[in-house]
C-alpha cells in the first residue's frame, strides 16, 4: 500500500513538472475572450450555481433538473395515444380503421370480426415492436442513471451516489478511467498543478487526450477534507449544445475568476492518466452539452416502404374508382330497372309516395331505396369501398413485418458476420430497413474505432537513407502480380513481331516479381511474438542486428531521438514478469515509438523532473548499459509548430537537441551538412505516405555549451514574460535553437486499420458506393487514413478546403464565406475541365471551413463539388456537423445514405442517415443504441450490403410487387362480378374463402419468397459487386415494374373471370345435367385464382428449396383440403359451401379442365414477357444466373469468360485498392513504354544494329 | 381355409382373363356430339302449345329439360340474402327468419318457406308430346342430393305460403315436405348470372332425328314486366356437361398459339442467339 501511494506521489510530481515546461504553448484561455465576461448575467448567460450547496437548487429560481436522463420515445401514459397515432398515419391502416368503423354500423358487406381482427392484429404487432424497442432504450437509460459516483455530502465525507440523484452544485470525485456523470467544473486533480487528461472520443471522436486545467485559486482543494467548508458561486452561460465554448466566472473567497472551456469536463468523456479529480456539477441531465448535442432518434422508413405508400395510393384510387362505378351503376339500375323487378319487392317510386309515411319508415333496406336513390348510392359506395378492399393488401404490412423479422434473424445468424474476437455478430436492431441496405449509394464513415482500431503500430523506418521494414508497398505488389498474369499474352504477341524487346521484357518483370517475393519473404521470415504497437519485421534492425549497420552513430542517434523526445512515462505497476515496460503518453503514436525503441534496445525506463534514464545496448561492449540524460528543455508539440524537441545533455556533458516533427518542417531546418540522406529519405517518405502511414522525421543537432547558455537565458526570459507577446517570444526562441538540424531519418507508424477494412472499401467501391470519411481527428491523420484505405492516392488531384489565416483571424463571416466560396469555385472549375481525364479528385475539408461551407448560400456549391469528387474527407468535424453533412447530402443528392460509426459523437449522423450502423466492438454503446444495426467490425459491411442488402432488396421488392399483383388479380374479380349483379353488392365468394385468401392460401409462399429468395448465391454476389447497383438504380421497384405488375394482375383477373363465365354459363357443367349455381361458380373461380397466384409466385421464385415447394404446392393443396373440410361441416356453418367440392364441382371434369386452361392462359403473358426479356434484354442477374448454372455443370470457374464477366461487372471505380492497382499498372506500363523506347533508340543507334540494317543487300 | 379362398380368387380372376371377360372400359373415340335445342316461348302472351318441328340430331337419353331465364337477376344481393336456411331445415321457428325480409310473415304468422327466393318460385309447366304420345318427364333427382338430405327438412311443410296480397310465383303443395319439393330446391340454388338455366326434368327416351315434339306449356311466370326472356332447352350432355364450344375452342387456340410461340422463339434463338 505504502509503495503504491509513494509511487502515486512520484507520478504526481513527474506529470505536473513535465507539463510546466510545456505551459508556454498553451493558449491563454482566460484572457482570450475578454468580451465574454461582460456577457455574464445577460440573457443566455444567466445560470447561477452554488457550489457545494446543491440544496439551494431544489427551489426556484435556481431549480435545475436532476442528472436523470431519458432517451425513450414514450412513457406509460403517452405510449398508447402516440403509438396509435403513429400506426394510423399509415394510409392502409387508416383505411382499415375506417372499414372497421363502418362495419360497426353494419354498412360493410362482411362480418365485423373479419374486418376488425386483422386490423387489431396488424396494429398490435407493430405496436408491440415499438414497445419492445422503447423498453430496451429504457433499460439502457436505467443502466446509465444507476451508475455511481463519489459525491460530497458534508464535512469532507464522500459517498457513492447514483448518477440520477446528482444535482447541480454537487461536488464529485471522479477516479481514473471513469466517465464524468455530468458537465463538471474542474476544481482540482491528483496533479499538483491541477491538470487532468480527458479522453473525448465519445464526444468528438478525437483520439488524443485533452488537457484540462483548473484555476489556480482552487488548486488547494485536492483532499476530501478540504470540501467541508468549500463554498463558491458560479455564474455562467445557459445550457447549450456547443462543445467547445464555455463562458462564466466563479466567485470564490470573495474574488471573481473567469472560467473557460478548459475548466469544463463534459459528460460522456473519460478521465485518463489522472488518478482522480474533484469537480462541481454545473450542468446536469438534459442540460449537459452531450445530451443537448444528441437528437431524438427518428423513426426511419425504407425507400421501398415509402414508395409502397404511393402504390397504396394508386390502389386506393383504383378502389375509389371501381367503387364509384359500382355506386353509379347501382344508382342507374335503381332508378331505371330495379323497380320493375317484381321479385325484389322494391316499393315502386310512385307507390311509396302514395303510401303513408309509416310504410316508408318500415321500409328498411337502405341500400335499395328507390325513394332515396342518392342515399342508397352513397351507402353502396361505402359498401363497395369495403368490398373491394381486397385490392388493398392489408396483410402486406403484416407479411412484410414477419418477413423482415425473419430476414433480420437470418442476418443476425449469418456465421460469416460473426466476429470470433469479440464474440459478437451483426445485430439488426430495427428490422424495417433490411431492404434499404440494398439501395445504399453513399457511406459516411467515422474514422476512429470504425476504420481504425485506435492503435498505432510502428511499421517502417528509414534511417540514414536506408529503408527498413519492407520497402514494397502492397499496391506495388498487387500491381506487379496482376501485370504478370494480365500481360503475358500481350507479351507473347510482341515476342513474335519484335525480337528486340524480348531481351529485356521478361527481365523487367522478373525483377519486379522477384523483389516482390523477396520483400515478402523478408516480411514474413522473422515471425516473432506479436507485440502490441510494434509491427516491424526486418532482421537488419531487430534482435540488435542494427549494430552491424554501416552508419552506427546515426542509427544510435535515431533510436535516442525515439527514446528521449516524447512526453511519455513508463508504467511501473506492471507485474515484473518480463523486463519489457509499457508506456502511457499523450498520443498513441508516442507509445508506439517508446515500444519500438525498447525493442531496438533503447529502453526508456525512468523519468524524473530533470532526468531521463535509458537502458541502452552498447554496440562496443555488446552489453546493456544504463545511461542518464539530463532533460534541459522541452519544446512541446503543437499543431502550429508541428514539431517537438528536447534538449538533453548526456553523461559526458554533450548537449543535444533531439527533434521530431512533420517532414516538411524538419527539412526546412536542416543544416547544410545535415542533408546527406535527404533525397533517399524523401523517396521513402512518399512511399510510406502512399501506404497511408503516418510519418515523422527525426533530426538532431549538437549544441555547444556556450551557445546553449546564451539561448537558455533568452528562452527563460521569454517564458517569464506575461502578456500577449509571450507566445511569440517563445516561438522565436525555439526557432533560434531548432535549426541546423541533421537529418537522421523518418519513422512510419500505422494508424492500425481494423481487419479487412481496405478490402471491404475496395469491394464497396466496386459495387459503386461512394465513401465519405467524417472524422473529428486532425487533417493529417485523416489524410493518412485516406491513403491507407485507398480513398486517396498519389495521382489523385486533391482539393484542400480550409480557411486562410487572414480570414480566420478577422473572424468576419463574410470574408470567410467569400474565401471558401472562391476555393470551391476554383476547384469546381478544375473538376469540370478535367473530368474526362483518368485522375480522380479527392476533397479534404476541415471543420471550420465546413461550418462556412454548409451555410445556406454556399452549401449548394459545396455539395456540387463534393458529389463530383471520388472521395471526400472531412476532418475536425463536430458531431453536429456530422449530422448536418449527412442531412444535406441526403437532401441534396436524394440518395440513400448509410452512416457508420462507433462513438457518441457519431450518434447524430447515425440517426440522420437513412441507415445508421453502430460498431459494437468498442466500449461506448451510444452508437450501437442509436443505430439501426450494429456490426462488430467495419469489414462486415461488405457482406451486409452486397449480399444481404442485395437479397433483401430483391426479396422485398419482389414480394411487394407480387402482393400487389395477387390482390389486384383477386380484388378485381369481385368487381367484375358486380357488373353481372346489377351492382347490388353480391359477392361471388363465400366470406370464409375471402378471409382465407390472404391469411392461409397465399401467404406462406410469399413469406418464403421474402425470406429465402436468392437471385444469385452469396459467393456470386461478392464476385460480381456490380449486381449491387440494381438496388441504387432501383430496377426491381421502378414505376414501370409496379405498373407492369398491376396490369398483369388486371389481365389475370380478366382471364380468370371471363373464362369461368363463358365456360360455365349457361349450360350444364356435369354429365347429370346440373348447372353451376352461384356457389359452384364462386368455388371454381376461386380455385383458378388460387392456382394462378401460386403458380405465378413459382414463376417469380428463382431459388427453390423444399420450403418453397412445400409452401407453394402446399398452399394449393390446402385450398382443396379447406374446401373439403369446410364443405363437410354441417350446413349451419358452411352455408352454401356445403358439400360443394364433393357433390358440386369435384366430380365435374369440367372443373379441372377449366383450372388447367385458366392457369395457363393467365400466366402466359408474364411467361412470354420473361422469355423475351431473358433472351433479348437480359439483366445482369439473369446472365449471372445462367452462367452460374453453366458453371455448376462443368465446374470451370476460372474459365476465361467467367473472369471476363467478373471484371466487366466491377464498376469502374476511382477509389479503393483495385483502383489504385489499376492506376499503378498504368504508370508501370508508361514507364515500360519509355524504357522500351529508350532501349530501341540505343539499339538503333548502336553501330552493330546499323551495320545489320545497312547491309549491302539492301 | 384362407389359402383355399385366396386360391379360389386367383382361379376366378384367371378364368375371367382366359374367358376374356375382364371388366373394361371402352373409350369411344368417335366424338360424342351434344345436341341442344333452345326455343323461346314467351313471345306471344297467350299460353299455347308450340312445336319443335324437327329434332336436328339423334338425341340419346337422358335428355335434360331446362327452362332458361334471361335478364333475371337471381344474384341480386337483396334477393340472394332473402332466405332462411334454418327455417328450411328445421321448419316452424319464429326466430332466424329476419333474414327473409321482406317476405317473412303474413297475417302475423311466419311463412314457410320464407324469403323472396321462395316467394318468386318459377311456375311454368311443360308437357311434351311426341307422335301424340306424351313423353314422360322424370322430375326426380333434379336437385343436389346434399340439398335434399341436409338443407331442406323432411318434416318441414309449406305453410302460409303465397297467402298475402302480393302473389309472386308458384305455389307449393303443403302436404309434401320441403325435401321433396325439388322444383323449389333447384330454384333456391340461386344462379350466378342474370341469364341462367335451371333443370326442369329428364326425358328418358331417345329422340330420333326429325322427331316432332309438341310442348304444351302453362305460361304462368311473369317476365314481361321487366323485359325478361323465357326459353325452353332440351339438351343431352357429355362428360364435360352441356353444349359449350368455348372450352374446346379455347384449348385449341391456346394450344396452337403456344406451339406457334414456341416455334417462333426456337427459330429466333437459333437464328440470332444472344451474345
């Protein structure tokens, strides 16, 4: 215990001291905005917080909410009305509600139960789904609200309190690794100077830790006991969603101090590298900035579903039309003919008038009242609306819900989408977007945690002009491999025509392939134990082999820079099983350097206030020696300096300045004698950069003692200066010493991509998807990742949109706008001019520029530019901006967007996009909760979209179209029959037949289709990613298709009805002379319908499993069984259907003959259509299906045609790995051509050649 | 014992075989023409006998007699609903006849059978005379067996029927139970379309070509008020029922056009294959 506490103490000193060096470059926040102080007390800045006196906030006017948060959509009271309202916003549901209401007044032609029951069922299921989803949200909230935090109660005693019970004014103590329960004002930390480190990844996606610093005045409050008498009053801004601003002041011990964002700890961020902090709650619960930043999750509906509404409108208009026809027809018959039909006993018009009122009152048939023909027609209209309701497929919604749930189940169960590492699989959280997955055109992706694992790996380095760690990029490798296969035939043809080329061409290729293999071998040969953060394989350097290197001094210095020039500390509390240490530093990059230098034999083992201790491997003695370096100065890294230096003196008193920084910055500051390796290093740099590695250049210089002394006085002076010029002075001072550097080399670290990310992006690009990268991280990091994922590449024309310094400093919106507009316009001009050329465009824009670019009048230009670029990278964007970009892209392009992210900062974008996907691999669950789906890894997106998305899109569209077809085919026969019954409203079919239609007799095949249909197998989907384009182009659900299917339904219904009428009337249908009555005709016609619609779905289905067979043929069989059973029931139940199959129609051969004829005829139009389409206008999936069929037989997948089709089917892409390889091949070819030319020239110029050509024979 | 009987059976079967007297069906491949005679008989108002001058072809018994009504909406919703299946089966019952509106009660007593359908029962009658001899018309078994046995009660007798001020169609013999009133049962199987035939009876004697049949009819049923037509039909049947060319023509047409289309596509496929 004692040891631990002393270590804690030690750590405390180190960290605090270390950063007191660096204090010089921290922005002076308190003086920064003097104007802000005047705002306090004004509207919008009226909040008052009594610190440590939370009871004062229980009453008005200082009553603020508890720290309780709720993200649920409904509560117990609002659920029923709101959920019902949501349900009846669906047109079809509303229609069926009306129908049910009418049935209560016996206006409907069917029984009440048959109308109300399905409605209750449909609405009930949907509402149940809503309720379950909201319940999950509630549980999540409960979990968050019930976390505990140490809270001060009185007399310096801290006890655990639930988050939800926290109040504004509470003093809390947060320990290392914990989340802040609400927005806190930092009072003090475990460090003496009151700094603390905060990870804001969940909020803004930035990976590096942020330093927060308390006020000097509250530094003393660093023990529990100090808080027994602590009192202070904070005046600050009202709750707002802005993450980066905070204005306020604190009155403490009768003094007023200004507050700045650097004292504010935000909810959802995490305390790191700091043992504990004390803070006071400023904003709680829904007032916190994190919650204010979040938007309510909207209920999303897929494109197909929205279009389905339009189909419903069409069907509804059809319904209204035929109902109008019916009611007018009925009116006409009623007025003209019907009174003459004595067998109806309708009172004659005149008679009614003659009779006394009592008689007309007694007259109760409201539908046929000759004295009130208009009223009768109106009632007939309502009845017709309900009667023809079969045109509107109510069960469509239920079926789709069922199908989607099953689809979701299949997606969730897909073993290919299971991650063994995290033991998680894909979870579709809402099932209503399955088919939308097949229509995505744009992917907006977060970077950290989504594409990368937030882990840096030391990959390559170039020391003294030599590159280590494999010098072949993967693109080169792939390009040379493919060129060998691709160009062999080409080569062959050259051989015959031109003998001269033969001598060098194979040689040229063999070199590249040899070096590739060689490089590969070197990369894979030394397979040591996996070290986290160190993915470096080169036995020239590892295992201390570097001592055999030529430039030993430079190599040693290089490693020293790596081991000394940083801000990290070793973690001592590791159990000492190995002698390896682990480190903690401000950025993961530095950690990877420290690990790497340890691997190379330069272990950084201790740091004191002014001393750094290394365990170095000494090449001369071949032993490890411990060396101490005195840390003289530390010139900290900042985004404007882009470099960091330490000045150290070694044991011999030699003073070195060790510097690392961005290559351009370092190269500018090289001494004349320090450029020995510049050229070689530059080459390596560009190849590293192209591979997406983050590079830093290392350099050093020796400083004479005298020079150091004189500089140090200047530096100390500058540091001591107070006032605005301090920063400038410090900058000048460091410029003075950071010069005449000697370049040592560069290191390349990989922001480690998650497994399979580049391949996935490649496939998605081939499938024609556009990928935008939206990250809160720095521009450089974003660009690196752009390269690593092949979103950017070297030959790409890049546009960088950012605010110029002048515009930024002026802070004039108008100037900034003009600046950005100008940049956009010039870029767009270039795009237009060079559109035809090969080179694609990349757009990189940062958050500040984006803020301007997304304003009302600029956004159209911006989006126009962005859409025309092959890839777009937005860096340093806030969560709100992510959401805004998503919304604007969605609105501007009208395309389906998918947003994928892992952190709370992505929630806005995830909710805004058509489909939101949360990555569930990492800790925070906010993204997962907000998302419609969750994936354990980014790479699963490939299969999710290209396979499942494609399938689901196909399935749902086929299913909806078929539904429309079958209901039109069925519903219209009801109408045709009306024409023969003088529009009286008589129904051809028994009530039960009709109820059975959607419930049993046609539902299973369509569900089987919706769940199991595959146009092509999953392998083929992945091999032909261009098939995916069917979704975004919406070929399967276009209006022409919809109309086509409606027409098909009309044709089928006509064929079915007319054939039956003409065949069965008026002659006998059986040998015994019996004629078909209304019930026989109904049963026969209905049989034809069942056969037709079920055979139709058999024609649609392209993937038959036994389930499809069973459901289709089973449904038909079920109809006969039903008819048999129903007919066998006593006549009380079965009514006119009694014995209809056995005695009535079953024994009549005519019945079966009609069935065959009608089914063939009604399916003939569709059959001819698909034959013509397949033979003369085939679609991609048709060809691929056929090829699959062929190749299944002969099993020659690598057949030339197969490969060619596959190549063709890839959409020509401009981003992704393949595109890069293509570009590389192009450039290789150009080089080859040039070489050929030059050799040809040299050959033709050579005297031998001349002597041959100018032979005497010629 | 068992063995013996089985052996007997086998021997018997074998003898049937050797004696060439196995049960067999003999498909008659010559087309079996259905002969149909349709005569409209309501042109003149006065009921008078009319003659079917010549039977066009030999008509093999049984010859079915139908009456055909046109422009008669037996499928009108009001009409179709106006019946009580319960009453037809169980008879005297005050309840369950509300569906029979507007023909449910008369003089405060229920009507059996109630409802518009029964009330408007067709009541023209026909007698057929060939060569001065009356052709016997069999009027049994013209209704569905299941109707007779399960839907029309054996103990239900017509009651209070056609006793009101408005007389619709025919009257029923109140001493015959409903299950034996086959005319009523046929009539109450309402037709699907406004032109329909209903079975009247069977002539169980063959009619030869050029036979002259004289029909004596009682033209009772009123179709004049709504412009309906009444026809008398004599028809034989085949296994496909009555004379209907539509089915055959449709089969021939669809079959031949399918073949044509198949040939066309095959040719197209051979002449200009895809790719």
